[in-house]
């Protein structure tokens, strides 16, 4: 086990320290990407799948990424320590980045496989696989080393270690003992897909803590499922009279608001396995589907937490506004003529600072307590349908007073009368009709003449203390730039 590097599938992928090709260009977008950052953007499992996809595209002359220096198509390769780098599809010496050895992949593959296919270990696993399949009457034409020729005019042939068929599936079993180039894995998948058969990779053993590169290619290319045939599984097949393999797969779980993996090892019967010919996956557990479900669950939970936190924040803000509003109303309405000026003024400054903390205090170094008092009295008068704090006996008198002395309060007063349902009280004592005539005369100017507009700080204070009643209700037809429209 010396020298093997095993990476957590959910860990971030890492590039080699000094990649020969340090930037690549995306042919679809034209963007140039730094290789280290690009690789780091993927989790290890996704980088393995990207590696397979890019290699498949290059093999079909459909490159997605090219070397930013020379424009030659590139694919993702992996070092012995499972760090990633990009390699040219071909090199002619014109690019300063050299990513290929003098030996071709075919040369290296021939060296590595010389004699390996018929090693004792390889023969032993094939024999166990034959025993396992033969124990299940559903499997027919169980043979080893039978040559498959490409059909429909395609060129090529394959000789799977073991082949068989059921009433629904045509199957090719490949025993994987040593490291295989990724293009071998891809080409075999493509061949058997074209033949309408499923490729089943079989390992003699597996453990998630010690995975070779080929193991990762097979594992992640098969939706994080990998199958083992050994003496134990073969014996189980014979006892049960059904084909059984040991399956290792990743099972995603939620832990502390993130997805983590649990590795599962269990014996699976063939009828528990799902075969997807198009994707060339043979799985006992759908990792991708479960991971997607958990991601959706996390998104919903996070959205609910955000919504709850926002609701709590708004409620806390509302509670604070309610407290300050009540404090301000009591401060004005409970005032006595006997209150000493200086202590009362100091109390007002402190209260105005609290109002400012929620964006509703009066501006300036010396905020006008009389203006604030007038606003409170205006609100309470509109609420009561009679003068409060202004010293008038009738509502009509208050109306005349506002028209002549405080025209800036008329618009807010009108909104509050409608909100509080006291509008008719304004004309109750208007026996001569003069108030109504005056209001009709100024109505056309209320929204346009600046003299009918409150100072911004006073308008905000009035809106807070009246709980929005001093502002026009928002409607779909409101013009955002129209003076006097309701604030949010």
C-alpha cells in the first residue's frame, strides 16, 4: 500500500504544484482560466468525472478546452498523487508546455499489461465470476473470452473476460486487477453501449481508504458503486442460487448542515441492481439521486432558517419601534405645564436620539420639540375625531388653523382621517361651509405646491407615530416619483 494516495470524494481537487499548461481557454465562452483555480473549483469526485468527459470529447474531436498558448485541445490528467494537470492531445514541439513522455499511452499500456491478463489472480477471479453466474439459472450463454465484433459496420472488437445474458440484458464482465488508462475504460463503455450491452467492472477487492486511480475512474463513473467478486460472494451465490456480488457504495448524509459520505459494504443480488445501458451504469444504490435530494433538503432548511431569522429580525425591529412610539406618545400626551423646561428638554434629546436610532428622529443639533409635539397632537386629533392638544373646541377650527398656520400638515392629516374613519367629523361643525370651500380650493395644490409638503424628518416621525396612517396607501398605479405618494 506504500505510495497510494486516496482522496476524500468530497474534498477539493488540487492541481499539481507547477503545471506545464497553466492556463486553458474555453472554446464556447472564450474565457481563459487559470488551471489551479479551475481545478480547485471542483470536488475530487467531480474532477474525476470532468477528466472522463474531457477525454471522451477529445477522442471524438469535440474538444471543449484548449491550451491557451498553442490552441491544441487538452484533457485533464492525474499524477500518481492524484493531483490534476492538463495534457495536450498531441505535441509537435511548437508549444513550450511539454505534457507527454516519449512513450505513447499504447506503449505504456502494452508494458503494463504484458502477461497481466492471464496472471493467476486474474484467472482466479474469472473462475469465481463463472461460478457465481452459473449458480443463477437466469444467466444464459455464460462464457469467458468470447470475441465480440462490432456490428452495424463499426470497426473494432472486444473480448470480455466473461459474457452472459438474461431475458432483459446482455452483459460483458471485465475483471480489473491493475491500473488501466482512462481511455481504455471509456472506449470499452462506448463499445458495449453501441452493442446494446452493459459493461460490468469487477474487482477482486476494494476498500474506500485505499483506492487506485483506476478504482476511482470506475467508482465515480459508475455513480459511486463498485462491485467485488471473491470466494465469499461466489459461495453466497451458490448457496442462494442467485448471482451475488459485494457492492461498495457511497451513501450521502446530512451532518452539521453539510453533506458527508458514509461508505456501505453489502452483498447484493442481481435483482437489486439497476442497469442503465445509455449511461453504462450498474448500481445498487443511486448516489447521485440521493445527494440531489439532500441538497434540496439543505436548501429548503437554509431558506427556512433565513426566513425565520428575517422574521425574527423584523419582529424585533417592530417591537423596538412600538416601544419607542409608545414612549414618544406618552412623553407628549402626559406632559404637564408644571414640568420644568431643562429636565424635559434633556429627556426630549435622549428620546430623539432613540428615534434617530431607528431613522425617525428630527434632524439638527437642536431638534424642535414643538414640531414633534404638534405631530403627536395632530395624530391624536385625527384618531379621536376632535381637537387634542391644539386648544380648539371644534374640528372645524382645527381645520382652519392647519390651512392658515401649518399647511404642511394638511396632506398627512387627510390621510389619517381616512385611515381612522373620522373624515366626516371634520365637517360636523362647519356650519357655514367655509372650511369645506377652503379645502376644495387647496385640494388641487396639495400634491404639487411645496408649502404643503412636510420636512422629510418630520414626515418620517409622523409616519412612525401614526403607524403609517399619515401616508397614502400604496397602489399599483402609484408613481414612485409622485410627491405625496405612500412611502414603503
